[in-house]
C-alpha cells in the first residue's frame, strides 16, 4: 500500500497523474463499464465468473451486475498460489502482504486495498481457487476449442468450470469474463507443453 502511495506522490511531483491498477475509484468505474455492456446484451444471467487479482475488475463488474441481476451469483477465481482476496475476505480486512507463487502474474497483487476490497465484500458471493496446472489445461483447451491464445489469468474462470465448479452450474446461464491475452507464443508453449 505504501509503495502505491510513493508512486502517486512521485507522479504528482513530476506532473503526472497516477491511475491505480485496481483500487482507484475511476479504475473501478471503468471496469463497471464491462458489467454495463453485459447488462445491455444479456436479458438474464444466473452466474458470472471473474478472475481476481487486486479486485478492481470484479468490483466494477459485480457492482453493476448486482444492480441489474440481483439474484446473479458473482464468483471470483484466484490461483491457489495467490489466494490473497480469499484470505482477506475470510479475515474481514484487506491483507497487506501475502506470499505469491503462481504462473498467473496479473492475479498476484502484493496486497489488497480499501476501496476495491470494500466493494468485493459487498458483491462477491463465492471465491474459488484453481491450481497452476488447471490454468495450463484451460489454456490448452481454449486454444484447441476456441482458437484463442490466452494467458493463465484469463483462463482462471475456465479452469474453475473444468475443476472446482465442474457440474455445479449445469443448466444455468453462466458468463465467464475472459480478461487477458498478454502472453507471447514462446511462453505459452512453455506453459502448455506436456499438457
């Protein structure tokens, strides 16, 4: 948390404006626009599954979905090796430091922060954990079946459907947010080799 404050201070001194990657109110308003688009395109939804890092995406999306579809179950997915939001929600306050060990680097925040965390507490119905292996399998699955080359963070929701949520959401309208294709081909091949 202090690291972000230092960056914000330095940015201001140098004449820049720091946009927080997940805890800024405008960042969360921006991610809410994705939830708004979902609401404009879908008449009903039973579940929405969102990969979770710092909590900014699920905060914004979840806040809009909750208003339009109050009975929709909002499910967050974290890597087992970066289950900091799960731990924070269990404790009831944002954890400031957490040991991280996962291939999903964009789902590995150093801490959780007050704005996004307070929204997460209100909108998330369930957190699910997936392993690195499950994410690798989901990367391969999405390549073969959808012709998409996706990073581990992006497929965490698919990994959850194939793993801990398997057969739990049958015959329900479920949307998985795919957020991230930021991976080079060499890294993708290395991760999915032998899967």
